[in-house]
C-alpha cells in the first residue's frame, strides 16, 4: 500500500502543478480548469464550479467568436430542442431537471474549447485527469478490503454541506463491487476506462522518450506509469463491469497495433480468447479452462453470477421499451428523465435509464435532437482524426492526441451499454475530452471559422 501511495511522488515532476497558459488573458480560466479537474473526483462542487466559472470568464472575453462558431450554434440549437421537449414533456418537472445534465456542458464546450491552444496543454489536461485516479483506486481497494473483513457500514462524509459529499458504502455499490468515491460500480468503471486509456498513452510516450535519451525502458517515470495502470486495471476488474473489461482490452489492443507491439497484441488476444473460451467454447475445451480461469471472469461473461434475473432488469427489455417510446413520440420525445416514471408504470421496476444513451435520447428528446447530438459529436471526432493525421508520425503530441481520441471513444462505447452522465464528475470528464480534441484541432484556424 505504501508503494502505491508513492506513485504520485514518482510521476513526472518537471512540469509545475498548474501550467502557464500561452495567452496571459486566459490564465485565470486555465488555472481554474486544472485545479478543478484535480479535485473533481473528490468534490463535485469544486470541480463543477471551477469549470463553470472558467467557462464564464472565457465567454466574457470571446462571446462574439463563440457565437459565430458553427458547431457551437449546433449545440445551442440542440439545447433549444431539449428545452422545447421539456416544455411538452409527460412529466415536466423531471424533464426540466434533466436539462442540467446537458445544457451546462454545451456551454462549457463552447466556452472552454478556445482554452486549448497548444499540445502541451492537452498533455497537461490528460495529466490532471489521470493522476487523481491513483487516490480513487486506493480508496476503492480500502473499500474492498473492509468489505472482505465483513464491514457493512455506510459512511456519509460531509464537509461544509456539499463541498465534500462522499457516500461511501463499505460493502460496495452494489454489494461486492468496487465503487470507491463514486456513486455506483458502473460509474467508477466509466471513470476508469477514461483514465486507463489516457494512462496507456502516457506510459507509451514515457517509454519512447526514455529510448530516445538512451536511458533504457525502465526508469522512475515509466515504472510510475506502470504502477498507475496496474492500479487502474485492478480497480476495473473489481468493478465487475463486463462493459469496462471489454473496452479496456480493446484499448490495449488498439494501442498495441498503433505502436507495433506484437507481444502486447498476443498477450491481450490470449487472455481475452481464454476467458471467452471458458465462457462459450464446446465442453471439451471449456472444462479444462474453467479449472484454470477463475469463475469470477467467465461466469460474469455468461451472466451465471446473476442467474434468474427479472425480465424487467434485462437491458434488452429496457431497450425495447425505449424504442417503443420513441415510436409513440418521435419528434420531441417524452422529456428528459421521463424514462424512469414511464418504465415504473409499465413494469413496476425503478430504473434511472435504459442503459443506452442514444436510445435514451430517442425516447426522451426525439429523433431530430438525437440525430443532431450524434452528428455534432461525430463532427468533433472527424475533425480530431483529420488533425491527428497531420501530426508527424514520431511526434509525442500525435500519441497523446491519439490517446484522447481513444479515451473518448472508450466512454462513448461505454454509453451504448450504460448511461453514467447523471454523475456530474464523469459527465465533465467526457466533455473535457471532447473539448481537448476540438480545441487543439481548431487552434490554428481563424476564430471566425470555428
């Protein structure tokens, strides 16, 4: 445990904790963003307020340029469609409250994108997103250790109302699954797929830098990043999220292809193949593998760990219901956060969302708003990929930018099987990835074209 705590000290020290912005007029906002992201996992209030104040500061400086940006106009139009949907929603109060999961983040995207003007800023942004995961994971391991010792307490740590507000269940949420300082195991899993993907990029960059300097592969920096990745992997496993397991394996595979590490491709392929074979292969192959591979993995893949679940709790049932809601109100939907009361009225079960973000949007805000939302996000990714292709092949900036693209794609894929944006911390992280991708891709263009 002590060696894990030393990771924070061993991570790169040559960069000051809070970076200087290339434009002095934006220094205040950039400082708030960095500080807010560092404390975000532990204080949603500080993190959210920091982002919003920074966004307001940039808006006051560049409101004209922000308003003339076509993509920002698209997000403002999307916000208008969501407000219109809330005005005619089945449960209007729920729909109005649901707007807070989207509208503030549209504003932050529009206002904070101009902050990212140089590759070093993107690197710093990734650094402040990843490093706090060390402490998050350690808290999660403590949770699992106390759970294993039989502790069943629920701790609610509150400082100055909601400045720090931890609801810490020592047996995990749900029981037996790591949730750490976040509200649920799947929320933690979505957080970790972000930090794990970014951490892979930093580790590979550190190895490349060491080789160029002739210092060998293993040094303080590379060992520190390996330690951080191992903490993230262990925590990902203990969240017991099949979605996160598959995404993390996919990220490893993609990075291995990107850098040409055949050994990593072989290792990932062997591990994933063995687990899948233990789960689904014919009995002559399956049985020997099940004596080697813990049931924790293959039984989770086959869902044998949770047999005989009620039909209403299955994702397929939720998806079918969301699709039927869309068919009934295809233009403006039923209103944000209306899935829960409608599903309860139909099945008697309370579920916060249908475990698929596009289907949730189709049901709650209709087809036009959903298509616009997906189109705007796709626009950012397309611009990001186009910019990434212009970067030199041997550039460390190219690798870090690639890490941001993979990290955002990871959380996007996660949203096809779960919806974690209701936790403001994870929601902010996803939008900050998108801000970093869009900001740097447009940094060299005239502001009137953005």
